[in-house]
C-alpha cells in the first residue's frame, strides 16, 4: 500500500467519496482527468516485452486497465472497505463475471429465489449450460439454506434487499453457513448501496453493483463493479476472465461514475428520507393492499433490516388492487413520476415488474417470488416528497375509479 493509499484509508466516508483515488497528472487539474485512450506506447521494445511479462506494473491496454478507471475503482474500493475493485461495462457484466470466473463444470451454485430477472436467467438457464448445478432457496428461510448447503457447493448468490420485493436476508447467518460448506458468497448490493450496507463486514466474499443505478444516479451511463478482499480470486480467476473476455468499462463512463460517487451520500440520504415519507403516505390507502419498505415496522424483516442496514433505502414496492389493469391505470395516471425500468436515479421512477424486469420468468415462478400482477416497484428520487405523494394520489384515484 502506498503512502497515499494509507492516508486515504484513514479518511471518513464523505471525504473518501470526494477525494478517494485521485491521482493528478503533471497538469495539476482540479477535476479527475479523463483518459480517452485505447492503448499506450513504450519507449523501447524491451519495455513492451517486460510489461507483457508482468515484470513491472504499467498501463498496457484499456481493456485491461485505464487511469480514469483506476480512479473510480480506487474510490469505490475505499468506500466499500475492499482491497480490490474491478469495473465492468454493466451491472450484469459484473454479476456474470463474479459468478462464472471461478466456476467450472461440476460445481454447484445455491441462490436465493428472489432475484432480478437477468440474474435469475444466469442462475436458472445459463450456468447449467456449462455443466454447473444450480439450486434456488427461499432466501429468508435459514433452514432451506442449511439443507442446501449440507451438500458440496462452490458459490452462493443473493440480493438483499431483493429486486423487486425488498426481501431482507440474514447475510451474516448465510455467510456462516456458506463458509462452513467451503463456498464463497457473492452478493448484489445494489438496492442497499455501499452506504447503507457493508456486506464484506458481514462476511460476504464478493460484492457486485450495477453502478448504472445509485452510483451514477443521474441516468447517464452504464457500468458495474466487483469488489473483494480475496487476492487469489482476483489474480487467478477474475483478472484473466475480464482481460480475455472484454467486458471493459469505458473511460468516459468511469469518469462519470467517479463524479457520481462525489454526491452519492447526499443523494442517497435525501432519497431515503423521501422514500420513508412516501411509504408512510401509501400505507393503508384505499386500493393499496400492501406496502413493502424495510424502514417501516410492518416490513416482514424489519428487525433484521435495522440490524444489517443503516437505513431503509430508496426503494418501495406496493400492491395495487385490480391486478395488471389496476396497476396500469395507476401508472398511466402519473404526471410527475416516470415509468421506467431503471432505478436509483435522481428522478423518481416506477415500473411494473411482471411485464418488464421479470416478465420472462413466467407467472408460476413470479408467484413463488411474491411478484403479483398488481405489484409496482418505485425508485424514489430527489423531488419534494409532497409532490411525489400528490402524484401517487393521482394513481390511487385512477385505480379506485
């Protein structure tokens, strides 16, 4: 660890978000530099040979590493409390790389059933094509985890809170069971953000993010990140996989994400305050049969959420009476909140999971995941909470009408 990295590791969270990983060029720029280059040059042929042999560390090709990407990765690693961070072109690239890189035919993966639709596809459909066994469990049932992990396993994958039903899984307990089985835990922490939940401190081995969500937070760029303290995983599996398959994060997107981290704490705190106010407003309203928000006492795992999260988060889910038709009437009556399958944005966004993010899973599996035709997922933004409640009231009125 360099003297600069040692100093930065002692900084408090807000300072890390603004200053972490900053390496100024000889031009002494204020803002982080943007290196829009695909490759790098060498003074001699011997220097190029030495670089490719790994005899000294330097930038070789932006598919491998890039100075702007390094700033983003260092900043996020400081925030997460991780030794290593690798950026990827999207959140799903991060999920797939974190899962597939160390796996081989004959290995076994155990996953929580409540997953984002694309994550579910990787576990249920894609990994088995490579001869990898997979099994789903009810993530909130520790007994199911214990039974599933009584047989050899290589990897456990989960989301907490889950997308879209905001299930909370006892991460520390699952990590204990997983490690006893000789497996590693990979967690998608996108709903909680690195501010509200620290999976590595709770025992997780790998944390993945869609940085497209809160970390960018302004609908500008795709990106993903993989974080871990496991040097062997990075050196032997993750780095070769990323280098040779090419899911590289572009320098421009890395620059946007590094700038997004500067305001992450301010945005997530305000969005969480708004989400709590909106959840309270929605609870008990005619035509709304269920509101799911980890910060509310009526959430099924509220006590667990309070133990392992620093706040209720920015996401709400609720059931509208009348199924798909009722949900569509609700959505079409909104004037402020946008219909979109994205989340974590400064603008409030709402989606109907059964016909968008989880459509391909099918009605039977959706029902097992608690996703009914009337379920809506709301990502609460930075607008005034009163204006959001006024808009949601229009949706409720349309549903009841």
